[in-house]
């Protein structure tokens, strides 16, 4: 059941990241240029992932670090497959265009994003625990 729930949370990520990418392409790139837009979009995407993971982490019912890392690895795998299928087979991008997002020397930030994605369940568990201890999500607060 954890696997199915993790895929559902990943779908929420993809929707949020798709909106983030649309904002980057239509508003940030014309205003700031491609490199700066990608940098801002990367930060916003990371914050979105952390926020979504923090909201849903308790719902996943995974408490061990090994379980959390496995969830992060699943999210990484799903993301890479999604990027390839969308980029190559739906949008018709060349392999060079797809790989450029992963090339740090060309300004690609995707490797950092994928590492963050893998560790985000662990970070989200810590953030959620801190928020609950602070009383923001108390016994009558937000529950997912």
C-alpha cells in the first residue's frame, strides 16, 4: 500500500512541477532569461517538493529511514522515466536536449533535483515532526 500511496504523491509532484515549468517558460524566461529562470524554477520546484512531501509524509505510513529512502528512489525512477517519455516521445526533444538538463557543466540542475527528491521523504519527516512539536499541526490541526 505504501508503494501505491507513494505513486499518488508523485503524481501530485508532477502536476505541481508541470505548473512550475509552465510558469518558467511563459513568464520567467521572457523576464529573466533562460539560465536565471531555470535557477529560480529549480528553487521553487524544490520548495514545492518539500511542501508536498511534508503534507503527505504521515499518510504514507513510512517511518524507517530505509523506507523513506526507498520512496525517494521510487520518486527518482518515476521522474526520470517521465522526463524521458515526455521529452523524447511526446515533445520530440533530441537526446542531447534531454541530457543537457542533467549536465552540470551546461548549467543543468536536474542531478541536484533528483538527489533532493531522494532525500525529501527524510527531510519531510523531520520538518513534519518539528511542525507538530511546535503545535502548528496539533491534535485538531491539519491531518493528511
